[in-house]
C-alpha cells in the first residue's frame, strides 16, 4: 500500500456519512440458492411512486459510489493525515460509526451545555476520568462531534502507555489523539483545535469503586499553563455514568507490575467470567459542559505564575466536582 500524503493538521475536509444497510418491509425470495436475500418494499403507484423510486435509487448510487471511492483511497494510500497522524476521513466514516451505537444505544448518553463549547477557534476541554478502561474519552469525542452545531472534532491528549501498545498506537493517532505533552497541546490550540485533557490520568480510571466521583489530584496544573500560553478558554466537563461500567473492587498489583501496567483491575465479573467479564455494564451517562473560563485577558508571563496556575486549576476542579454532585442528585438510577 502506498504511503499516506501528509498535510498540515489544520486543513479541513467535508464530512461524509458511511453507507447504511436498509432492510425492506415486505418479503421476497432469493433469486437462487447461495445468493443473499434482498427484500423489496411494495411498489408505490403513480408518478409519486416513480419519483420516490428515482430519489431512493439516486441516493443508493451516491452511497455506493462514495463507499467504493473510500475503499479505493484506502488501498492506494491517496488519503490525507496531519502532522500528528490524524486521519479525519477514517474517523468520520469508520471510527465514529463504530462508537456511535455504544454512545446512543448502550450508554444512552445525554449531553448538556454543548453551547459552552466555542463554535470556532481553540479551546481546552478538561474532564474527570473514570471507568477502569478509558471509554469516557471516546464517548466525550462522540458527544462533541455529534452534538455540536459545527460538528467539531476533539483532539484528546493520551498517556504514554496508549502509544506503546501495538495496534492501539496507530488507531489512537488515526482518531486524532496525541501525546499528553504541553508542546503538542499548545500547537493544536494555537491552530484552532478543540483539545481534550483528563488531568486525573491513571489515578482517575484506576481508583477503587468506593472512591467513585471523588476527583483525584489534577497534577501540577500543566493544562492551565498551556491554555494561558495559547490564550484559549478552558471548558470544564463533568461525566456521570462511567464510574459504574466496571466496578473496581480490587487491584492485583503483582500482576500489574509483571505486565508493566499501572493497575490490574478486579471487578465482580473480571477475571472470573473471562472475556465476558470485559463487557461494560450498560449504565446511563450524562456529559455536561460547564461555562468556559477565559484566559485571553492574562499577560503572556501569567503562564509562569505558580499561584495563578494553582488558583485556576482549583477553580476548574471545583467546578467539575460541584457539577458531578449536582448530576448525581438529579440521577434517578444508575441504569435509567
């Protein structure tokens, strides 16, 4: 396969939906043994029916042509990635389509406050982290893309471990994730991208079930310094529902050390049920974006002020924690 063409990471491309298969309303017989069954809906009568068939046929022709063109570009390598390896076309047409059923049908995510995410320009979205496995980051990515009027893409900052795992490394970069370092984050923010960060890191997703919805330490406030340097707003984000998908009741630290991972979770179903134990519980999620905290008014040297960084970090953390408590009070049930 030919190498992908590299373009600047801020170049945009039109978004195309993947083709969806449609089952017909009334039965039909297969043409011959071994051929797939193609059911045909009752033919509408009159000119209106002809127009309907023509429109539907044109729509299917367009979808099939788009799908074939997509496959051709994949095979020939005539697709574009940015400086970080982000493949917008693959993300829109494949990865988002794979995550969307989990978002809409399984976790039934409710999104609030999306109007607080800027319509254009850079912004840093700071969220809590939980769930034993980092599914919350992926659901946050879908929430921003599918619910924002401008269908914006969220570029998540990920831990070093993500880029050390074979296969996961390549997929993460294709989806727009990049290493959680100040230099990469600042480049993306200054280019007008939405950047997502979860400052709790492994302390958040690997905490015991008894500590659910209690925010862990936010590090040294590096994300605040980055936002100050780029002059972009900070948007606090609270996620409820992810804590219960894998209730972590224990941590096999010896196994974790042998495998070279931060923790080895023990849940009511894992590892006792084997692969079935890795299926998350179908909890009901809520993602709420809070009011942005502006940073454009600060002087350039403000990024070096440790007291200012501490105060802003604490402000973001308190806003996320307060919203978590409010959402938990409003929640009727973990699953509904």
